[in-house]
């Protein structure tokens, strides 16, 4: 079955030391967020994928990833059910990023951070501020 194949692939990644088994924080600026959006959608249909997320993903830091907007609320809430924290960050000049931020707070119980004086790439516009906010989030 697809679920067994996914489980076997996951175990092979751990055994091959590609994955350490320690949970990670995934930071997805812009379009790179499509990866985690697809992972969330797959996890909604596949218990082994949901198990893999639960084991390997501690936090998701979203930076204006518009691809989250069409995801059903149930799929977004699934992350918190799996123990994955979500932080929505956006630059104060990014209206679309603010919409993503607001949607994730409302629909996925995310925490939110505005980076003043930044646009759609706050990690590039204000890297020190971004790093401080990210460090604070992942160490709390």
C-alpha cells in the first residue's frame, strides 16, 4: 500500500541518517511553503505521513506563504493536533503577508509576529530582527 511504502521510505531516511530523529523547525519564506502545504495535505490522507510530521517537525515558521490560504481549516488545525507549533511572520509593508498571518492565527492557532519596516521578505529586509524573533520563538 502507499501508506506502507511511505512508512518504509521514512524509516530508510532515519536508518540512512538523512533524518536524525530529532524534531526540526521548518522556515518557509514565500513559495517554499508549498512543500509544507503539500505535506499537510498528504498527512490528512495518510496516517504514516502524519506520524512522520509528529516525530520530525517541531515548528513551522511561515513567512507570507500564500499557498496556505486554500487549505481547509481542518488541515491547518491538524498541525497543532500533531504538536507542531506555527509562527506566522510578515513585514509591516506586506498586505498579502498580513492576510496569511491573520488567517493562520484564526484558522491554525498560530502565533504571529509583525516585523516593522519590512516588506514581503522580512528575513532579508530586517535579518537581525527576524533572527531575534525566530530564536525567541524556537527556544521558548
